[in-house]
C-alpha cells in the first residue's frame, strides 16, 4: 500500500530524443504519437540533423504548440551523433528514443515506466511490430517471430547471464533507460557509423540489470521505397559499417568474459542478419565480395559457422564465402531466393541437406557442411496403431 502511494506521489519524468533527417512525410505522425502518450510527464527534443527537407520547420511548429517539445538544429552528423546531442539536452528521470519515421504505441511510456518503478531495474526492453505499407496495398503489421521468442517470458531484474540471447534485441527505440544508470556508465551511441544501436545496447545489457516485457510499445515503419538505413545492405559502405559495429559489440562481450554469453552472442546473435547480406551476393562488386569474406573470417572460424543460428542452406553459403567460392555462392543464393520459401530440403535419409546437382556439385561439398543438427531433423513417423481383431488391413 505504502509502495503504491509513493509511486503515485513521485510521478517520474521521461526525456525523449527524436533525431530527424529526411523524414518530413513521417515526422508529424511520429510527434502526434508522442503527444498522444497516456504517460504525460515527458519532455522531448527533436534533433534536426541538418535535414534537407522540412523536418526542422515541422518540429518548430510542434514546439510552438506544445511546450514539452524543443528543437535542436545541428549540422548533419548521423543518427548516433544526433542521439548523443539530444541526450545531453533532454532531461528526465528516464530516457527514451523515438525515430522520426516511426511511432510509439499510446501506452508505450506508461508501460515501461510502470515496470521500472515496480522493479527498480536499470532499463526495460519491450517488443515492437514492423509496419509494411506501399501505395495501393493494405497495411500489414507483424511482430517478428524472433522478438516474440525473446520477449515471450516476462523477466524482472535479470542480468545478461540470465538471458544472453536478448543481446539480439539491439533496438534503441523499444527501451526505457534510467537516466542515472546511463550517466553513471557513460553510455553513448556509436558516432559516424550505421547500426549504432548494437554496440550501445550491448554495453547496457552487460552493465546493468534489466526487465524484459512482452508488451508491444513501438511501430517500426518499413519504407516501401527502400530508403531507410537498414535497407541499404547491398552497398559497400553499409557492409563496412556493419562489420565495424559487430566487432565493437563482440569486443565488449569478450571483455565481459563469460563463456556462455560469448558463445550465444557469437553463434546466435551476430549471424542473425547475415542472410540479408548473403542475399546480395548475386551481382555484387568485387570489393563488396572481398569485404564480405574479410569481415566473416575476422569474426568466425570456418568450422564455427556450422554451430551458428543460420539455417542449413545459409550455413552452406557461409562456408562457400569462407572458401572464396563466389560462383558457387551465387548459384546457391539464386536457388534459395528463387525457391519462394524459407525452408530447406532433406535427403531421403533425413540427415543431409539436399541441394540439386545443377546448383552445386555434391562431390564438391564436404559432408560436414550439410549435416543437420538434431533439432533440424524431421520427427520420426508415428508408430502404426495395432489393428483390432476383424478389422480389414
């Protein structure tokens, strides 16, 4: 009773950082979702990161209507730097991040504040949904299966050793951080690179206690024009930055020096987005192929690929990359992408991945590349029920 009364009297504040660049068509909906929050004790700074469109003007219009919103106009420096600048300027007991082309769910801040006020943890991570929309097409909303799995069990006051796979939830925007924790550990967003979320959230996971909740707090807009940062994976600059941030995060994990956390991160977290890069192998430049090989070999020994979270077909692709078999990798990726499903075929004995001979010569594929793990094996057939007396066979 006393605890509940203290919570009602305290009513903590949330500082929200909204970096904005090139998102004038989305920014109004983004800020409307902030104003619509059921938790009203927030202030926000919109960081106009030298945006070439009307983002700065739109932000100023909202600031003129709502005193909780301020605007910071800066020269373009990228998402990480914009977040850092906004973090310095914003105040509050808690700290949240909202990308200017996305929206919060109405109870996002309330749900996360309530959790942290109850548990006293350093931060909380919730789930999100992807929103797919295109002109003339109905909107489609989906919570990624892997996020459902990571957030399926509500956990309070845990450390990374209790749930190391959560390191795969790298998003900045589905989390609420206690400001004192953020400042005490000197946490900052990686500056000057894409994918700045991963090293920063990894550092937070390793440093503090956190809560995992199953509530959806965020709607991530997947742009139909392919213009967002995460849709540029076929470019060399994107690939270079991706390896850099993976390395930054991996070094933090290695320094943490916990065998199980390291194993899960190396084998199950880091490879998670690799199929999206392998999918760009057909038609890639020589420089891009060489950078793909260099980065992969810098993080995984060739035999480690077999123990990764990659499905069998993508494991074979990774092995082909390691062995510099570019033509074979192109043929395999074309086969995978042209198949129209996410599954894979098995040989008749149910133990080996089956790849058509006109795609890859079976004689040139080491057996260990194709070996399925126990959980990838099909279940044994159910035993036949015995026939009752007089029943026709």
